[in-house]
């Protein structure tokens, strides 16, 4: 599969960030490491903002997917907890993309809605809409990102990027709800 521009940008950004982190801890390369780290974060933020600007839920989901895939590919192989979290994130993004495709089916999605319990709003509904894989992705991904904010030593640069991503996930969940309402009305 050919990579689109944003996935290449995200991969390049993650590469710069990881190089920057590694160089930061090597004597006489800390300044160069910080420069790469900042440049990578700038490119990553731009890629996420470009994806958000499209207002296309699939594009935004794919940007998150590409970021997690790049993190897995370039991350420290000894950090199994982070790798496991990123792999779980990829799985729920794939499920969310499938939910988005299912929603596009219109009448078929209406039929599926009949199978979701309407009486238990906490477990099966989100703002009176079926709580499908897209909503599960949003909840788990926001939780994963917010847990990242709680890590010791999170830089202000990382904090800003994570906060922006949390806000984007909240916004696309509301947009998805609007799409559900339109299909189900």
C-alpha cells in the first residue's frame, strides 16, 4: 500500500522525535537532540492539524493509526507496555474504521441499531445513539492519551500535542454522533 503524504509526514516526525530523544542522553549531542525533538513534534502537530482540517473522520483516524504504527516500528523494543498499548490502539482504530463504513450503509445501520438495547443507556448508548466500535475507540483512545499525560517527565511539547489529540477525538465523536442521528432519523 502506497503511503499518502500525511502518513509519510507522521513517520518522518516520529523518526525525528525518537532520534531527538536518543541524542538527548548522549554526551555532546543534547542540543542537537532537543532540536530534532522539537522539529519532529512540530511536523507531527502539523500533520494532525492538517488531518483535523479536512473534517474527514477517516483521515483523522488514519493519522492516529499511522502515528501508532510508526511508534511501534521505531519505539524501544524493551518497552512492551507502550508497544502493547499502541497495538491495542491500532486494533480499536481498525474497528472504528469498520463502524464508519457500516454507518455509511444507511438502512443496514438502522437495522443494526435495532439490536442495541435502548433501555440501558449507560452501557449500550452514547448520547442516545448506539455505542458502537467508533465510540469504544474514542473512549479507549482518549483514556490512553490522558494516561500519557500522567507519565512522569512529560514535556510541555508532548503535553500540548496530547491535549490537542484528545480534543480532536472528542470533536470527531460528536461529529460521528451527528452522522448517526442523521442516518437513524
